[in-house]
């Protein structure tokens, strides 16, 4: 029986719900994400696929004999804190649905096809996004990832053992990269482009340059009642000024409408109502069309943040935690997808994806499925059942196209 993408998403709808934030919190190697991994393995095995977990914590479900010229499809299962149901799982479920539809009609691929579920795409637990694909491509060294620490002090090396991964094996996977002829990731659109165009499916053109910086403002912890305003060195006040500066500066850069700056995570220490904090840790996310634009935007925000720290008698320490340059997807593959789908729209995105990391090594493309509100990284992310099925159907056609070509 053909697997239906909507039914597959319904099967996992209760896994990892977050009763406090709403939506889903499915962080890598935590119980909910481990349950999703088991669901993916079980469902893939049920289709007759050969399931393999690679040494970087990515799971692969192989259709047919493995080898050169493989067409890979897939996405991720983890979520941001309080994320939606579609970001990630829609791509994995659509991939399984596509393979099952082709099997059902008796299609025989002329080359290997594999479905991938990448680990820690969001960077919600260990701070850096796309860890699975960055490890596989060597964009991040295994030793660096192994040493990353989550909020509870657990290292990646300790955490990955929960899915049987030996941290000694983390790192670039030459053989797997060499075996891939193409990677196509289907994803719910994380903007309003398709809704504006009144179309269900698009092909991606590019991803904005983007990075994350950790900002540590340090001041003097003190008593909220006994410390005069003029005697304070309050890092929260300095941070608040930095947040407003980031907003103001990115908005002023908006000629191309692609400059973005966000501080969405702040941790005041010690974090008491009647306590002036001694320190605030914050994470700044900056994105832009090109590397120079993104770097210029960052520099302006950091300069305003240093000034804010000084004004409040505090210090500021900045660390770059990750950076990915602008990605332009393979133009040939892009055009072939557009053609095969009857001339669907082509859209750029500001969201990062494993496809953006693999694009440096393998001809890579993305399909987007309409998001009626454009909201994502939120419990309110939505997609209609009809559009999810249209996306899975489009992916089916793309696998048919790519897997029909004999290996050279
Ligand atoms: C991932 O979704 C990102 O763009 O941060
Ligand atoms: Mn996401
Ligand atoms: Mn995603």
C-alpha cells in the first residue's frame, strides 16, 4: 500500500509535543528525537529499505543496492524549541511517500536511491545548525563537534551514544559523498512566497548567508532594591540596547529586503526578579544576501553593542559560533526540476538547510511546499494536507526523473 505523507505525519503527531512552549521540542538524541529516529527506521524497513545509521548520526534508508550515482532525498527530524510539525519531518515523510509511490507502480530505479534523516539540523541542543551534514562534509571537524556542550553540560560525544554513535568516528565521510550524484530536500516554505504566488510547490534558488554569534555582557550583580540607579552596571540594560540596535540597523539595511538580525535567546545570570544580573549571554543571528553585506551588518551591530556595554559600565565578549556563506543551488539541477514540474516558481530563502551544506560537495536542489501564513519556527507553522500531497507528488516525479538515468 502506498504511504501517504499526511498519514505519516499523523503517526508522529504526538511525539515530542512541548506542553510549555506549544508545538514540538524534538532535540537531537533526546527521547522524542530518538523516538522519531525509531519511527523512521521502522517505516523505512517496512518499505523494504535497508536502514543504516552513519558514523555522524545521520540515518539512511537505501532502495536497491548501494553504490555510485546515488540519488538522495530527505531532510531532518529534530526541531527548534517549540517548533512546528512540518519543518524537517515533512521532507522525510514526503521522501518515504515518494519512494513508496514509485515502488507501488513498479518503477525500477536505474541507480540507487536513498532517503536521509540528518541529525541536529536546527542546532537547538548544541548551538550549531546542520551538525549531521557539516560532519559528513567535513565543514566541521569531528573533534570540535564532539566537544560541544548542551545547556545541561552534556557533550555531543556523550549524547550521540544514545543512538549508538561512537564519537571517535565523527568526521568527513568521503566514500558516502563520492557515492552521491544528487541530493534533493523537500521542505515546508518558511516564508510567504508561494502563498503570494498562489502556487503549491517551488524550486529553491539560493539561501542567504547566515551565522550565529554569542554575546556575553558582564556587569556587576547586585541588589534590585538597595542599589541606586546611577550606581549600577546592569548587563541586561546593555543587552536591551543591543537588541534594539540590531533591529534598527538591520531594518535600515533593508534596501534589498534581505538583511536580518535576531536575538531570540537570552540567559541572564543568575536570573532573579530582585537581582541585578552579573552577566547576560545572548545569541545573535545575522543573515544577508552576500558575505560582505552580512559581515557589514554584523560589524555595525557589534559596534553598537560595544557602545551600549560601555554606556552601562559593562564589558562585551563576542564569539562566532557558526557561519555559512550564501548558497546558490546547482543551476542545471534547478532548471531540470523546474522543467519536470511544468514550470513551477523559483524562490530564494533565508532559512538554512542541510541541502545548503551538501551543495558544496554534491549537485543539490530543494523543493518548497506552500506555507499559507509564512510562519515557521513556531507552533503555528501550517501547511494544508492538499499541499503536502502536492509536494510529495512533485518529489515523486523528481525521483522518477533522476533515478531513471543510467549511471555513467
Ligand atoms: C534553520 O532552520 C535556520 O535557518 O536557522
Ligand atoms: Mn528550521
Ligand atoms: Mn528545516
